[in-house]
């Protein structure tokens, strides 16, 4: 990044209780000089600190205040919450593990994690890119508890190169979540749009109550909910311009969420030999027609 | 502790004091003559150019009980967004905006200058839970009313036309639950809801399988209430709540109130029961007809149940209506069934300014308050948290006091609803004295506590609110913003002779108590034996475990009544 101001942040000590650091975000850093920046407020447990009391901050290269901001973070941030909350521009690179709510309600910019991320990664995301080279916790790109389902992830891209936890993309309305490893139960619960691509296995209950969107599982699926109908076998499927080779069983559902069954669930044929029984359903259907 | 409040403009309707400059002296939690206190020791509060009123009383606010708790669980999203930090040792922390936690409920009421709240709907079986939560609400005095409308044992008595048995059962129930009065919610609906029926049950319809109608229940319980000499009249939530055209049902219900000079029937959150028309599309206001009847009959009182725009959590023992509302709101719903006593439903709902029905609801609530001529028989409520959280009272007070504020709001509302409403043609504006009546004196009188609550005469409980408002300088009609500001944060709130709020901040969270009615003569042994048998048929618990002891209440304050 040519014209960017680059800041380096390291933790001063290891944290035992959660640190709420929503101020670590390019939007909040923009236009501030180093001295002002050090005075930003963070919580550790129930105590307030200045940012510099918990973290070393260094300006690596400084440009005009209007330039875009890049934040490099080194060390273990697994107790640090809400980094990059509502950020709309700039870049955050984290070399180490990071805690919950990374990129919460993010509206733009890029976050790259060279380590593992906690739960609620990119929750209620609007736009932007998050890339995690390790694993992620539960609720990747999900909606917060009790919120209206309209408030779910509506855009942007989350890529997790490792494993992910349960309820990936709950109440998702748009965007893409791609997980290279496996994930736990209930990916895409209540989703109404967007795409979820799981290259590994999934524990089951994929797309429970989904009313739209697309879920692709390339590995094993424990079960498909009985409220899904099989529609056919697709040789390949396109996810945001990327062609994934199949073949896949295509299920439509969830009839509990919407009677019109606009949600699509693609399940690999090769890795799910038990699903052969569904093929017989397809045959009888074609005979009737 | 001795306190002298000097030179305030005192508004004390029960003693007919209207804005006179007076001193109020407080000693040992009571109001005394100024000569009785020691000026050297006393804390002196200079209230010159300020308004001094008795502490506010909320007659209908769902602040405690299993239903409220379920509402809190359902509204997780507001609990992590709205919180108050603890301030050791002055106050504890809390969360929630529409369904605040118990501590926050107490602090928020006290900050507005309110000192008493009545939880109006507690199923008798779950009243132990209600008391546990009431004990946790700091600062305020509390009381709870029990739901008796669909109690199977009571309905059996009513079906057999056994008046004495009915009376004895009600008396025992009040004693067993340590509650203050009787609440009827859509009489009979909860029974029918057990079979999935009951939506839109009218006051003259038969409650299957019993041979009685909701009207019979109302009539009989009004009679029992008079015989037992309960201080609070029957607290009634009318049938067919929230259904267009329900004002006719309400009018029919009003006719069941026994004739008397005093109030014998209190119709609660009447706004939800004052709709004309026959569908949501042609909904209109029935407030003129209803208020005309209320004005002509001294035995009725109402509270308005005003809505305010934004999110609210509707929770009522009218379970079928909540189920219908869920299909309109499409967010989340909880249904609760309390054995053989009651049912309830909880649905979060968002009132929108541009929605025809919501805007009309907003108008109807204010129409009711403005069209009832006698302020002693109308009370301000939001049916917290059904219409809006109780923290909107300052706004509602300002709306009643300022026509200009109302007109400013019309511009933001749905245009068709403003055309259908009567509100634009009403010129009346409440005076500060009338506000003191509707928020303080009238509820105190309706609760039968006007000897100790709701006034500032000698011998009353020292519950005082001081607002930073100068009635000589401010034209409330024009400067309604200052009214909102003053009522939002009381300058001082004094509860039982202790300063609990200073400059809008809570500095003390003690001194609360719970009122309940008690009888001098306990029920007869023969009746109890009968009841024990009946109990085995209808309940999952033993009679002995049902009864709440006085020790389970935080600071119990029995009110002994005859009968």
C-alpha cells in the first residue's frame, strides 16, 4: 500500500479478561496523529484504559492524515474483542490469534488474519473482505442473538482456510462465506440470500429454516433435514463466479421456512454414498411427469 | 433524617393545593408540620422556582413476574445494547430498555420522580416469582394484582352460582398470594384458549363448557369486591382487545359496573379497546362514545395505555390475541399456559409513525385522556412494556400539556389516520395541577391509599418529587421541551424520608415495601378442607406449597380490610 499510513500494534502483556477494543479500526485511526491515537479508550474487564497502556503502538510509515490506514498487529490477541468494528475502509493485518467479534458490522476494507479467529467473525457484516488463514469459531458471519433476521450478513466476503464452528452464516442475506475446512452443525440457519461454500464436511442440519440463498457442501453431510426436497443432480455449481466441480445432489428447502422452497442446498455425490436412496426418488418423479 | 423543602411551588391535589409557595417538612419518613423539625440538624433543600409534587404512582405497569422475565429473555438484543454501570455502593448495574432488569426498573422510575408501581397481572400460582422480583425492585413501593378471570376453581363456583364459595375462595386466594387486588384479563379467554379457541370472545358470549359469560364474571367479582371491601376496584382488561370495532364491546362491558358514587370498575389500557370500524383498513376511533359514557358515570375510571413509536414488547394474559399479533408482526412469539389459572403470550412489536393503525392508536390514547373531563378518573400509563416503556411518560405529559407539540407530531404521522382521529380538533391542554392529579392523586385514591400516598399533607408518607420547572415563567404550551426535560430527570426524589435521587442521579437504593391486603378473619376450616380436595383435582402442587408466607416478601406492609 503505497500512500498508506502504517501502524504497528503489539500487546504489552497477556490478557486474562476480555479487552473490548472497538477503537482499533482504520476509521477511528484516520486523521489522528500518534499521540491522540494512544489516548483512545479501551476496556479491560470493567476498567477503562488508554490504548497505549495495554498495547505498544508505533507509526511505521506516516503519510498525510487523509491517506488510508493500515494496521499491523503482532502477538496474541485472542482476548481482544471487537477489532475493526464498523470499519469501512483501510486494512488490518493480524499476525497471531484474535478474539471474538472481529470485523463486527464491517462496512468495507480488508482484514487478514494469519492465525485463528474467535467466534462471531464478521457478524452482521455489510461489505468488505475478511480472510482467515487459520480456523474460526462459531457464528461466522451470523446475526446476533435475538436480532431480526433482516440484520444478518448482507454483503462482503469471508474466507476461512481452516475449520469453522456452528451456525455459519445464520440469518445471512447476501455475500459469500467460504470455508476450506469442515464446519459444525447448522450452517446457513434461517438464511435468505447469499452463498456458503464448505469444502470440508458439515455436521448436519445444513440450511435449517432457510428461505433463500445457496449452500454448497463438498464433503460429507451427516444428514439432510426431512423438510428438504431433492430436485436433481447438478454436475457443477457456480459460487460467486467460481465453478465448483461436482456432481452434487440439489435439495430445495426449507419448507418450514418458506413454502416456496427457494433455498438451495448442494451436497457432494461422491462423498455421500448413503444418499443413493434419494436417487430413487428422482427416478419415480421423472416417470410420473 | 429530617428534611425541609423550602419555597417550592407545591402541587398537591388531594389537599387542593395548586401551585402555592409552601414549605414541606419531613421527619422519620412522614410529612410533619414545619414547626416539628429541628432546623439546625435538618437537611434543607431550596426549592424556590421549582415544582414540588408527591411521588408518582403507576397503576398499571408490568414490571415483575414470569411473563416479564420471559420477555427479558426474548429481548436479548436490547439487553446487550442498553446497560447501566454499577456505582458501588450507591446503585447496582442493570440492562434493558424495553424490559429492564429489576434494579434498573426501580432506578428509572425514581429518576422520573415516581415512587410506587403496581404489577397488574400475576397468575396466582406464579405470584411467588412476582414477589421475588418485586423484592428486587429498589426504591419503589409495590403491590401486585392477581389474575382470577380464568381460574378453573373459581369458574366452577360461578357455574354453580355459589356466591359464598366464590367469595371465600377469592378471600383465601388474596391471603394466600399476598396480593393487593383482582385483575380480570379478557374474562374466560384463557379457558377457551386451552382448546385453541377464544379469539374475539365477546362479553355476552358463553364460555364453553361453563354456563356463564364474561359479563357474569365481571358482575359477580364486582359484587364480591364490594363485600370484601377491597381498597382497589376490579381492574379490568376488556374483551376483544386490539380488534377493530371493539369499542362496542367495551361499552357493553362498562354497563356491568355496579352503580355507585365511587369507582367500582377500572378499565385499564382503554386505548387498545377503543377502535371503531370492522377491519384494519377502515379502523376508526371510538374514543368519543366511550369517554361520553365515562363522563356520565361516576363508577368508572380508565387508564389510557398510550403507545409511543418504536419497539415495544407486548405481553398480556390475552393469549389468543398475542398469537394473532405474532402473525402480523412476524418476529417472535412465546405462549405460556399456567396450569388451570391463566395463559399468556409475548410478542415484540414495532409501532411505526407511518402505519395507519399505529398512528391512530397513538391518537386514540391521547383522545381518551383529553376527552374525559374529570382528571380524577383518568390515569397516564403506557401499559409498560406493551405500548411503550414507562420512560416515555415525560413525553406523554408534554403531549397532554401542549397542543403545539401534538400538532407538530401530526406532520410526522400517517395522514389518513390523522384525518380519522378526533385529536386534531381537541383544544384542551392539561395544567400542571391536572398532571399532578392524573399521575399522583388519582392513582393513590383509586388504590385506596390516599391517606398515606399521593399527597403532601401531614401524616402522609414522605414520597416527594422535585422538578426543575418554574410554572411562573414557563408557558408549557409553547416550551414543551422543558417539560420533557424536567420530568425525565427529577431534581430530587425523596422516598420514605430519604433522598434517593439528587440531580437526576440515584444515590440511595433502599426503602421499598410491598403492600398487600389482609383480612382480620381467616377462612373457615370447612372451606379449606373442601378446597384441599378441589386442589388435588386441578393443581400439580399441594395446597400447603401454594401459600406464600409474609416472610417471603421483602418489606411487607399489610392493609387490613373488613369482610
